[in-house]
């Protein structure tokens, strides 16, 4: 198949970027979207141009590194991540817009690659259980009802790609933060630090410049890990209770 | 200094070695720990758990990864599970059984003492991961659930849906984050180690490149820990992440660290077959699927009927037929080789006849589709996205693919290489899996090394080293940094016509054809003749555009492929010199009449570790004999 691409090119954070037209020719349908970009890059190289920079690593939908906005939607028409999008989803002759994840808190590095370390800093603020190595009791001495464990797993599946914030008109990271708060808050091991955790993570989230949720639900629609928006409800509930207790 | 391989295995009975070693290991008092600086390269399971634990103990840790966050490391892609000798299923498991299964699974080419320690600490790993909040699968009563994996007749594998690696890595990442917040670990992502710095024969630092700005920088420390993963991408197509590479370990090898058993590679039997020339990587379908899936091909050659129209009597469930006691759960090397065999006979399915069926119809009939969906839903979804086929309705097509590398830098019982001060953890070292790794044992080893081994053994090196840390002003740093800069300039000045990617593809295919599932003296000799020519062409005609001072993927790739072009040769050489078949190393000349791997214990019950001698000079092969005091070397049988 043949495709018209409009790709965001930007040398670095200091220069201005713009959309550049490329033709992708003879692309097999079984190709993944990133493999299609590989072919375009090979073509650019052969013509003496610099290839398009984009982030990717595992190419099996789990590492969360790939981060393209395709036709205005983070991860495009993929059911999961950009790397798991196959060209058979597109029509021959289609025009495809390829842009980076656009979030103020994710500064652009080059072309389609952005810096998502703000997410790491939110996790560093409180996204953990303080368990010292060697201090744990036997694993089966903590009984966790299957429903709680499944609930925790559902939220823990977040791959930290940032599509939620990129899709949100407010650039909110509340699905991402809510996922961690829900994961750890659903388990008995996570209770001692539950309030500290939510207060610290929300504070950091605000400091990093992410917006608040106003129920557009775009985040849930694009989330490759199918994190339900109910984690934001959980986040709000935990945050309110923690704030209340903190002020008592 | 001539190279010596002293494994430093503690004396005493096998079961007491680790306890005794922990007691005899040197301690560093809490207030002195912060005076020691430790570099950790790579923050996957092994690196993140090591950095977090050492930081927690009070050491000053600086950690590096090439990804944009430690959470991206390829440990995250491990699907099936993690083994531990908990015996929660009351099915006869024990530390000794896990030890024995691992030694046998590795085809009797691993060190007894290391493997026993691994089995011992496996139980603590599960305890610790649960404490960290890893949401392992549970039963309704709240207890942890288990499943079975290849090479074992007990259920000892703990899992979190099909995303066990993800959950374990995120657990280690959270522990690492806690230490970053506490200020004990300083983290540098998008930073690639390009060389190891040795001072008076000791590893005392590294040189890195900031992958965004191109800044080349030296870092000095009291010791260096490398947890940089495996080298499966030498084959170009593998289940590894695109970024996984051999550069850190290979450059350490060029600085004097011995590289052990590079020919031991694991070809995983259940991957999605190659679809075309555009393909950039292969995707694994977890081994856990073999709990409920049956592997088969048509009995007759060239049978192109759709699978649903081939009656049971005309199907060959070859694993069940050949290995009745383990059946579809035969170990990976054996399952992969059997798949190759039936495809070589012309009975393969799908495009090019390079595939076999993995069929869930019987399990769906027995358990219902809902149960199968609950167990493997995400894998079936992934299969659907990639192939466009629905595996609930028709069998999956699978084919073996490069997955894991058992070889790696040589380490002693303390996980220290022959270079004092260089520690190597996880897949990057060679230590615990022998010639074949059992499923769900990689996660176990990575976390064992990082959480429970290195924190104890590192003191043996550090305690007497107090105050010997050089600064980056030392001439060794200046020289290494200059070498790194010169190499980068060399890449950028080739200005050739051919993309780095195309060299990688060509090398990968060459390695797959000549040093893949089957190897022979003839094929290896041919590869050894062809690789130097390809390498020469690379240095004359590679196209590496752009400059160092920006995000430059081509430059990153050039460095890695240049190393593969040398390392591939070392792999072939190692395979050529090991005149036997064992585990994942199948030399076609050495097989039993029924096609099984034929070991030669008299001549090859040893580790082969290679010492670099300089450019275009043959490396020296050193040998560490493997001494078996507790298990009897036997022909591996899964019949």
C-alpha cells in the first residue's frame, strides 16, 4: 500500500518544528506502524536525509516507550500501543498525521520523541511500599481476596506511556496517578502509607504542571492498558480523606 | 596480568555453602557504607533491585539506563512467571528439587553451588515481592496461585496474569524510586555506557554518552555493577527489545573481562512466525500457554488443509509422542529443536512451512472459553493484533525464535568478574542456567542477584578497598574517554552508502543460518569466514548521518552493530570449539541416534571463558572445570 505521511520534524527543544510531507511506498499490510516508519527512514537515509526520531523499544506493547499521536489520537487507531498498530488498519492512499505526544510536562527532545521523566518523579514522590529487603514475612501469611488482587492487578497494568495525559484537553495525569494509588491502595500491604502516598503523588503531579480531571474520559478511551477511569474516582476519594485527616 | 578463573566456591556441604559464605563475608559498618560509591549500569530486574537494595543499605549508588525510564527495561516483557521452591501446592517441591531441575534443565553445564543458592533465595524473592505490592495471581481463599512451566513436574511458578515481568520490574522500580527520593541513588536515564575504565587492573568507573545532548562523561566509583542484559539481538530478529544490546558487556570484555559460553543461546519454541522482510522483531507467546495448548503438525508432508479439516488421526502431537512424561511441557531447547525437525521434514504449517500449531481446542472444550480467556486473554489479544487471526477459533501458529542468552561475562560465586571490582548480574552474566534456561527462571535469577546476593557479596571486595577510589582526573579516565570520542568520530566520518540497519539484518541472518538452532563445523567455519568481510564493509560503507551533539539513533545503532559484528565472531568461535551438543548448543555432528543432544562430559564438562587479545588477534579460550559433587551427570531424559 502507499501512504501520504505528514510528520512532525523538530531538531530539538530550542528550534521550531513543522509538519513535513513524506510518501511511504509499497508498504506491506502485515507491517506494524513502527516498521512502516523504519522503511521510511531507510528511504530517507538512502537519500542522504536524517531519519525521523521516535521512541520505541520492546515493540510488543508492554514497555510503554512508543508514543506517537496518529491522526490526532495518542497511539492512533491501535487497540493498545503504537507498536501494536498494524498497517492493515489503514486504507491504501490514506493521509496520516504523525505527531509527538503533546503535553506541557513532556518537553520535546527531537521530532517525535518527548521527555516523560515527570512521570518518574511522580512515582518517586510516593508510588511505592516501603518494604526493606529481608524483612518480609512468608508470602502466604498475607491473605489477599482474589477480587482485591484482581482489582490491584487491573490498575497495576499501567505501562506509563503518557497517552492519558496526551489525550486529555487539560493534560491531566490523574489516570496515571490514580492507577498507582488504586493498585497499592487495594492491597493490605499498601495500607500503612496510603494517605502519605496519595498526598505526595498529587502534590508532585501538580508541581509538574499536569492539569485536573474534568471528566472528558479521553484518557480511558486511549489507554493501551485499559485502565478504567474509576481509578480517578478512587484517587479523588483517597485524596479527600487523606487531606481531611491531615487537617484534623 | 594473566587471567585466572577462580570460582571461589565456598567449602562445606552444598546446603550450607551460602549460609557459611554469608557469615564469612566481610561486613562494612553502616556509617562507612556511605563512603563507598557504586555504579550500576542497567536498571532492569537485576540492576534496579541491586541499586535499590544497595541504596537502602546506605551505599552511594549512581545508576544508568539507556531507556527513558528504568520502568522500560526489557525485563518488563517477561510474560509467564517466576519460579520459587515454596511448595505451596504440596506437590513435592523443595529447594533441592528446584536446584536439581535447574541443573538438569541446563544440561549439566552450570555450577552446582550457584544454582543451589538460587534455589534457596527463590523463596525470599516471592516474600519480598509480595511485600512490595506485586499483585501475583491469587486463589479465592486469598492464597497465592501457581502454574507449571517447562522442565518441571511440579507447579512452582508464580505469576501476574501474562505480565509477570512487568509487575516484578515495576516492583523493583518502585523500590528504586524510594531510594532515589531518599537520595541514596542518583539515576541517569537516556545515558548509555560506552566503556569501562580500569585502574591498575580494577574496574573503577565508566564512560557514558548522554543520548540527548551527546555529552561524553566519566564516572568514577569504588566498583562497577553491570546488569545490562543479554545479546540475543546479535541475530537481529529476536524477542528482545530493539534497544537490548551487547555493547556494555562486549566493551568490558575488550577491557579484560572474560566472556563465558557466548555460544549458549536460547531459542524459544513459542513465538509468532516471521511474516515478511520488513519485520523488525519477533513476539513471544508465553511458555505458560503450553499448560493448556497442544503442539501439533500434520502427519503428512505438504498437507495444506486448514487445521479444522485435519482429523485427529492425521495429526502428529509430536511432543506428546516423543516425550510422554513431560509432553507439551518439555524444556525449551528440546521443544524448539523438535519444531525445527518437523518443519525440516516438510510438515511445517503456514507461509513457507515455518510454523507449527499450538491448539487450545481441547482445553476450551474442557474448561470453557472464559477460563482460557482469564488465563491468557492478553496473549490471545496480542496474537490477534499481530496476525489478524482469532486463536479461540483456530490454533495459533508458532515457531522458535531467539529469546535469551545463557552466556555472558564470567563471574565467581560473589558475582564478580575476573576483573576485580566489576560485578555482573542477571542475564549479563553466565552463571546459573548452564546451556539451557528453564522457563520462569530468568526473573528468579535477576532478582536473586540484585536483592539477595550482591548486597552480601559486594563487601568482600569493598571492605579492603576503602579510600582507593580514583577521581576522573586519573589518566585512565582521560584515555578511555578519548578512545570513546575517537570511535564516535570514526562512525560519523565513514559517510558510506549502506544503512547500519542493513548490516545488522545481514549479520543476523548469517548468525541464524550458521549459529542458530543447529550448528556444524562446516556452518560455523563458513560464518567465521564471512563475518570479517562484513565487518570490513561496515567500516568502509556504513551510513551514519548527523552529529554526536544531538539525539541520534543512527549513531547509537552504529556503536551497537559494530560490537555485534565482532561479538558474532566470538560466538561462532565458541560454538566451533565446543565439540559436543548440550542444551541450546546443538552441534549437528553430535547427536544420539534418535536426534537428542549428545554431551561429551569427559572433554566438555567445563565453562569456556574467552580472553580478548586485541584487534584481529584470536582470543584465548580458558576453562573452568565444572565439579559435580552432589548430582550425577546423566543423559537428560524427558521421555
